[in-house]
């Protein structure tokens, strides 16, 4: 007789396989740059082309190789921000910087998105080609805030202040600003392949179950599909696909146009170069970079059998962190990319928007997302940030220098979980951090 296959018990899965078949056991400083296995020779070639293109340094046109930079921009290559395919660091205004500042005015555009600032657009470009003027420069300062646990232990939080200086023209008084640090590259193909129905099933916008968690999806306008779609990428889930996310980064971060965004970010401004060379990025290169991002592995978990790690994992669920940072998800069927298809993965995210309180608020809406909401970031790989990127920085703007600080910045929907963490014995708090470092 033919019968339907049963499901495996939890103890029959390997907890190290964070990305399912798209997992790498490389734990070196290059852990985030491995390609998934099982690609054809041709697909491996396309992945390699995308890898090389993501490292390419653009220069001002005209040029024989990699022209198109500027005339205003934030960086000169993809990996100048996304160091070792990982996160950036909270610095502005140089070619090693990894930060940008989103801008907008109150209200919504014709698609429900943020309103561009006349003369500046939706992003402040703080660098420019020779003979052109940056839109402005960002000054970043910190104030230390002590935090005292109930048991008397003290932590120190780093509160940032951002000031826009040397504006090429005055910004409106009601402009809204939001600093962002470059997120990691790896695992994006898996996140793109999580079914929309799965993400929507986690939403509880009116907190019907009374647990204080009311996540909701963002819906955004996609310029390629010409329709509203579920947002998955960006700090506020304000982009629906990796193609749009990548093309937007080329245009906004580097000033390089493509078939997705064929107009310069400086169009209509005094910095506009007036060249008739758009789009500047060949379709084949853009598509290769997108394929590269879709086919990067997720690093395996480490030390999963250690008692402290197992205790910390239980505490992670006990204090409520897993309510938003969902440990286990399943990707959908993708006939064009089997390596990310039908995989059991452990990203520790629900890809939903959550109110994290006034302390982390940027006050800038982005489609459905309000000024207090952020998308739950995936936690896979966080334990390797120190090895891959030097000093590890966390949260949307890198203000947290440790995982402990990142937890202590949580509020709003996460206040109950934070308080549960704060009131744990010191050893249990440390165990929870040790667990996070195993991811």
C-alpha cells in the first residue's frame, strides 16, 4: 500500500543546519561568503560573476571599467558596506563607511510610500564625484547611559545623536531622518523563498491572543512587478524582492543606474551630470549579483550540545524572545532554485514589523511601517559577527556593541521579554547570550 510519509520528531533533525541544505560549516572570517552546494557548472559561474561584481569598485564616468559612480553617492562598491558579506560598522562619509540616512517628508506618495524631499530624494548622499557637492555630511556622537540590573550588575548603553551638517541646500524643517547600517548578505535567498502565507500566519495586528506581541506585515510598491507586494528586505521590510533591493542599492548608494531604476538619484538637482548614459549597469551584471545573493550559504550553529548553550536556548523561549525571533521556518517550492526550495531553516525571525518602543524609534514611516516599528532581524550568524566583521555592532544603526546591549534597547512589544531577561539570575543571562553566540 502507498501511504503519506510521516514527519520527523524534533530530535531527528540536526540543529546545526541553520540554512537546511544551504548551510556551510565554515566558521572562519569568511564564513558568510560560501556558495550553496548543488549548483550546476553554469550556475556556479553566474554566482562567481555576481561575487566579483559585488566587490567591483565603481569610478566616475567615462571609464573603461566599472563606470557610473555618482555623481553623488554613499559608497563605491557593495562590499565596502557589507564587509565580508556581513554587517557594516556605524561610520559615515568615507569609502569604508557602512551607514546611510533615509529621508522623507510627512505624508505618503501615490503608492503609500514615503514622500521624497525636494532636492534630496529619499536618501542623503554624503559623497560626490570631483566637481560635485555632497548633499550633506552626518555627524555621529554618543552618550553613555548606565543600566542597573536588579542584582546590582551594571551595563552601559550607547545612545547615538545624528546631526546633518554642510547641507548643499537647506533641508525642510519637518524632514524625517532614519540612519541605517548595512545588514548581512547571507541567507537572503532562503528568506525570499518563505511563503507569504507563512509570514502572514504570524501576524496578530490587534493582539488577539493578548500576549503583547502584535506583529504585522509591510506591504510595499514594487517597481518591477508594478504592484503592491509583501515586504521582506530592509530594516522596515520596505522592499519586496532581492532584485529591487539590489537595484535600489546600486542607484541610491552608488549612483549606478539599471533597468529597474534608470534615472540618476541626482535627477533634477544641481549635481546631475547631464550624461546620456543610463542605464549604466548591464542587466547581466545586476542579475548575476542578485543570483549571488540568493545562493550564499548560512553558517552552521556551533557548540549545540554544550549545557550552557542548551540552557540558554530554553531561556530564549522562556523569556519570550522566540515570539518574534521564530526559530524554525520552512521555505516554499522553487523550481528555478532547488537549493533554497523546501528547506527547514532556523533564521530566528518572523519578517514582521514590531513596535520596539520610543528608544529605538526613528519617527519615519515607510509604507505600512510606522516610526516605532522595525522588521524582526534574522539572528542566524550573529555569533560570528566578531570574527567576520571585527567589533560586532547590532540593531538598525549599530548602537549596540554587544548582544546584551541589543537586548536592553528593546522596549514596546519586547518590553515584557526584556524585563524577563533583566530579572534572570546573572548566570542565566550569560547562558542566553552564549546561546545567541552559537547561532
